[in-house]
C-alpha cells in the first residue's frame, strides 16, 4: 500500500465510522491536488470470506462513474471531426432509433450525453442483460434487441418516453449504452478496445478494463449487501449494456483520470482531450431543463464544515453491492475519489475529504511520469531468470507500481506479487 503523504487519525476514524453507519465492508479513498496524490487510504475488506483487505491496488466496479469515460470517448470523436454533437445519431446506426410519435425529431449525441433523449430505462428487460461474470450477449445484439422496432426487447411504451427528444431530463442508462455502441459502429472496432487504446493506455490506467475476464478476480473487490445483520456477497457480474456502468478500476488509475480533467485533458505529456473539450463537458448544457447537467459530468453540492456549500463536477455510481464517487473542482485543482463495495452512501466521506483537501499543501513534484523506465533489480536462482513483468490485465510493463503483478520467468514459472513502494 502506498504511504499516505498526509495521514490523519481523525479522518481515518470518520471514514471508518461512516463505513459502519452505511454498512460498507471496504473502501478506497483518494485526494488529488495540483496534479499530485495528497491523500490515499484504504479500509476494510475486499473479500470478507477470504479475509482479503482492501488495498490501494484493489479493483472496484465503477458503476455509473463509467459514464464519464463513455462521454470522453464521444468527445474524442467530436474533436477528431468524426461526429457533430448536435447531429442525428441515425446517420450512423445500422437501424433507426426513433421516439414513437416523434419520428421526425432527431436524437443527437448531446442528448445522449445529457439524458434528454427520451430513451427510457425498461428495468424488466434490462435485468435480463445481467449475467454472472461478463455479459453473454454482445453490445451490438443488446442495442438491436432494445432499440430496433423489430428487436426482441423493443417496446414503444416501455423503452421510450412520450415527450419529444430534447425537451425533458430523465436519467437514461440505455442512452449511455447507445452512446458507447455508436463509438463502436462509427469506428468499426469494439468500444472496449477503443477505450483501451485511446483513454486507458494513454494515461497509464493499467488496471482498468470493461471486462471482468481481463482481471485476476482475487484483486477485484467482491460486492456485498447488508442483510439480516451481516454482509452477504454477490457473485461478480456484468451486463450487456456495459458502457453505462461495467468499468472496473482501482483508486490510483482513477487518480490519473481525475488529474487529466483537472489539467485540461492532459496527464503529464499524455493528452486524452483538449482544453476546449474539457471545458464543454464541464459546462451546464440544459439549464432550462436540468441545471446541474454537463456532458455526462454533472454538478453535486458538497457541504463544507465551516458552513456553506460548493458545487463539484463529477459522477456517482450505484449497482448491486457497489457505491462509487468521483468529483473534481478545477478552480481549486482538487479531485476526490471514493470507491466501495457496499450499497451505502459515500457522499459524507466525499464532503470530509474535500474539507481536508482545502488545507493540504503539495510538494510540487506532481504526478509520476506515464512512461518512465525503472531498473528492476531481482534476486533469482540460476535456473530461473526474470524475463518480464505483466499487470493483472496481461500488459507487459517496465516499471514497478503499486499493483498486483505477474512475474514470468524463463523456465515457464509464474509468480503473483504485489510490489509495495
């Protein structure tokens, strides 16, 4: 576990108290400020039954925090001139998506990113898209079944609202799933691959993936519910409409993403968006309909200990056995991330971390370089020489980081280790 640069027993006790109140078994917390991690601490258990503690390397299901990554991918296409945010999405789809009784009204990318598309979440159908482990049907099949008028899950009344697109706000998981599918259709590659190549790899999110199969699940926090006075585990699960919430990551990878938005789309020398795009995503889009909504990001009120409130840009997430929060304040260059494997509310922890962040000083060192090489000194026997180090996602790396690693030797043996800095 990384050393916390600004430890606080009082803050530790507050967080542990909130975990007890909210019935959360495990939690990772982090503050970034001026490009640095100035607080990082993990608590409780990732797997109660196997007595596995949460560490800073523990991977959590992001739930709806995933939506800001889907939005980032669309914004990259917009930057590259491949889409216009205000054009009809039917210009790209292999089947038409129309709001019944309003088929002459276009659904735009911006509407998908602001939950104003009039696409409704049909919970009965969406529950059938869940599976133990990764989804069993493709994103393309899921979208065709739900949105095409000839699809097996299509319903003019249950899948869509009655109002014209662009006229009202209604949070839409299926709208975000459709946004991810559009990236896939436009570029002709799987949405997950696009994110790997153009977001995660660019800013060293080496323990981040849309699919559970990419992980050693012993490092993935098991989701829990509180029932009958005890924690009851869920199986690890996935869902076919995955761009709206199936991303998994750990606290340090998420720090890189938050820093990139706080630094106008750049993590060190690696750029995922330009400053114009970041500013547009963090700008109110529909004040006459929903006065907190940007492009996938939204504003959340945080209560300050000295009185008053402040609006932070971010997103939260909630799924079975999961609660997540990520918020940033570009004015103060502060980001707060809280990841947990319970169904309670993390927001009081976010409040307390933000209060603490206001008074923290930075070293001026900034975040570690994304692609530096570190000399690896290993003791090995004559019959076993270290040949490579792989992350839990199977990516060869050339630096030691606070993450689970596979050490692969020339005699075919493999060891699994966690490197502690």
